[in-house]
C-alpha cells in the first residue's frame, strides 16, 4: 500500500486518548511519524501507534503553559523531528452558568482549547514556511459554529479557534501550508462520557437513556462520530487533493449545525 504521509512528522496534542489518539492512528496508518502529547498513561497508546511501524515520540507538555509548549518544540528540534503536520486537539470542558463559572476554569479552558493553538502554530510555521509545505488542523467543535447554554468558556474558545483557523489559512494562502478546522458533534470519548454520567446521575436514569437524550437533543443522525472517522478526515486534509481546502470549519456532526 502507498502510504501518503511517509516521511512526514505529525504533532498531535492531547493524543493519549479519544479523538487525538484516533487522529494519531489515522496519520500513522499513512506512514507519518507521530509526536504524542497529553496527560495520563501514554505507554499503551504509544505501543498501539508504534505497531503501525512508525516512529513515535512523546512529550508531556501542559498545553496551558506557553513555556512548556516552547519546550515541546525545542524537544522536536533536538530529536530532528520538526513538525510538518500540526493537529491542535488537546481540550477540556466545564459546564456552569456564566455567573457561576469558576474564573480558574474559564482561564484553563481558554488557555488549553484556544491559546495553545496560537502558540503551537506560531512555533510550527517557520519550519513549514521553509519547506513550503505544512498542514495545521484545529479540532474545534459544533460549538465552534453554534452555542449551548452553560458552556461559555468552551463555546468562546471553539468560536475563537475557528477564527484563528481562518486567519492562519489566509496568511498562508499562496503557500503549500493549509489550515483547517474539524467541527465534530458528539464523539464518545472520556470527555463526553463524563457529561453522560453526570446527566444519568442528575436525572436518575440509565446510561442508555441518557445517551438517547444527549443525541436526541442535538444530533439528528442519533449516532456518535468516531475518533477513527475524524482520523480519516484529518488524513484527507493532509492529502494532495485537499491542497486548496483552506480556512474551512468542516462539520462532522450528524446534522447538528444543519438545523
Ligand atoms: P479526551 O478527554 O478523551 O482527550 C483530551 C486529550 O487532551 C487527552 O489526551 C488529555 O490528556 C489532553 N489534555 C487535556 N488537558 C491537557 C493539557 N493541559 N495539556 C496537554 N494535554 C491535555 O477528549 P476528546 O473528546 O478526545 O477531545 C479532544 C478534542 O476534541 C477537544 O479539543 C474537544 O474539545 C474536541 N471535541 C470533542 C468532542 C466530543 O464529543 N468528544 C466533540 C467536539 C470536539
């Protein structure tokens, strides 16, 4: 099989779990070497990616801290693994009304879900410009296009990252560097499992019923998007035919934002 991304290096932030891991696996299947990042035990996920025959590095930078992001890029340089493909995926969630939203949670969500993508992009672009090729994929959300109550910081950060995506795409529009956003609806990862568990507990209902309510409220297809499907879209955005896809916020949300 021809592996379209042979010889490329992809940094996927927050790739120890969920969507980030799905994307890392998708890119690795196409031959890309992977720089993993994220919290928790990374060894199982690392072995899973390595099984695909690519080189995998790991750096545990906290994406809320610009100095640690700079350390991550210094580590990539030191390992002779400059970033050709940047996937800004690390993210967290917190749910509360605006007047009750803990200031510290607001700051953390803006730092991790939005500002980190500015820092990684500014650090990745010089190498991409030098070789006149690069791919930046920002994992936004349906919440980058529309809002839900009680998600002020998340919705603000995701709308912000859609804006950052457009600016980055425009600044590099005549080059071989593209920047696009993927906007998933519900994906069954630890981040959403927690919201499901909270819903089931609050309403005193089963997990199955809570899933039905969660999907029914927003997602006409009544199905979760999978990390593997998002990985395949990321592979497409890295491909040659996607060369002129620039600055889009690509919904993958079962019809959520079509309503
Ligand atoms: P997840 O909780 O499974 O994974 C989040 C990843 O980010 C983990 O690897 C975690 O360790 C990492 N992370 C968290 N804080 C970090 C920090 N400070 N520094 C470095 N890494 C950190 O969540 P997920 O559902 O896979 O979410 C991934 C991305 O997809 C997020 O940006 C999220 O907003 C977005 N998203 C998720 C859904 C969904 O339904 N799950 C929908 C739309 C968008």
